[in-house]
C-alpha cells in the first residue's frame, strides 16, 4: 500500500505500545493507547481513514479513465500507448479527455479530422476561437503553428520571422539574412514549415490554388509593413525572433473583423542578446480583454513520445557546439 505524506506523518508521529489491533478494512495496525500517555491516541485511525479515502479516489479515477477511453473509441478514434498516456495525465488533472480528444478543429484534405491531442492544445484552440489575438508559447512539437493554420477562415495571411540561426550552433549568435536567388528562393526555406501544414489541410494542389487566388498569403514578416488586413486570419510564426518594434508593427496590421495568432518558443531566441518582442509583449498585454496567452509545455509535445524527455535532458545538460 502506498501512503501519502499526511498518513506517513501520522504513522510516525509517536511510539506505540505493542498491544495493537488491526483497523477494520485496512492493513494498517491501530492502537488505542500512546506509550507516553494513557489517553486515547486517534492518529492511527485518522491515518487509516486518509488511506482508505485515497484508495477510493484512485478507484474512481480508474473507473473514469475507462469511461473516457470508451467515449474516445465510440467517436471512431483508435487508441495507442501515447494516447492512453495522455488520457491518464488528463484524468489525473481532473480533466475530461473525451472532450479534448473529440474536439474537431477542421478536416484535412483526405477527410482526416484535425484535433487537439492534449489539454494544453485544447486550451489553445479554445483561446483562438474566443480571442482577437492569441499568443501560443511553447516548445517545438506542441502544434502551435499547425493548429493555427488549421483554423477555418475566409482569408488567411501567414507571416514568419526570416531570421537565421548562427551556423556554428552557438546560442544567440543569429543574424538576419536571406539566401541568394529570386524572391521565392529567398523566403521559401523560412516558410516551408507553414507550407507543410497547409498541404496537410488542403493538399498540395488545393494549397497552390488558394495561394494563387489570394485566399492564403504566405510572406516574410518584413513584407507586412504598411498594410492593414481586414476580414483576415493572420498568423505570425517564430515570433520569438522578432524585435519589440517588429512585434508592434505586426499587431498594428490587424484591421476590422480580423483575428491574429502569434506563435513562438522563447527558449529558441536567435537575436544575439537583443530583446525578443514575444517576451516583451506579454508583460504589456497580459491582462487586456480579447488577448490570450497560452503556454504549452513538454506534456503537449505530440511528436515522438521521447521528444519531451530529450528536451528536458538537453535543458539540464550542457551540450557543446
């Protein structure tokens, strides 16, 4: 039997005489008299009640886990080890996994639904639905950009900070720059992750068609200057590599009947020691109505199950360049 801290403290609080009896319904031995006093000592019985209460709580959680897994299966989804682990985590946090995993954001090109996979992702998609501006902040692999691109809209403008990392691999040693070639050759490497998400949603042909007719526009952040975007859904990706001035410029592009999503990972800043606009803006706008900040964590990583463990290890260990 596993004892919680309160029960352990109660069981070790004093020395008991050997004249003990078993508490009914519990394997913990109880006593009626303390060794240092003839007065009754109730801590053992209280510990038994605490342990039984904990056991009942765990039983209820297990039963609710199976109920939630059945609801997920009834929605037509399959279960694997990763999904079951996420379901257990959500039950431990007193959440409803069936509500999270059955929430459909959009259907992709082949009819496959796009859904949040974790409670953090569900908070993120709910914030996008209810807020004018949503900031999604978290590590790589948490679906920040993918879920933003998946949002249904009439007109979508996607911008990305074209800031390259230092080729030596040193942290904070980046410098802005673009490769040689024509305009598309210059911006394409920075926008490729967004194209990948678009291809998943509407297929390569559908994405090219929407880009050609102007329904979807993908461009570097610098190309946003001087514009006002009305009736649009605007996404700024890799926002950790924007300066405070660039962040201000982007936010002032939002016009009437428009929404914006800003995504970034504040642990991957390549600004050579300069301030990040994503870090600065939260201190300014955190309590403004209509603006939401959603922080995702390693629990929300939806790539390989070891991805979150690798990230935690790399953060605690020094890795030489």
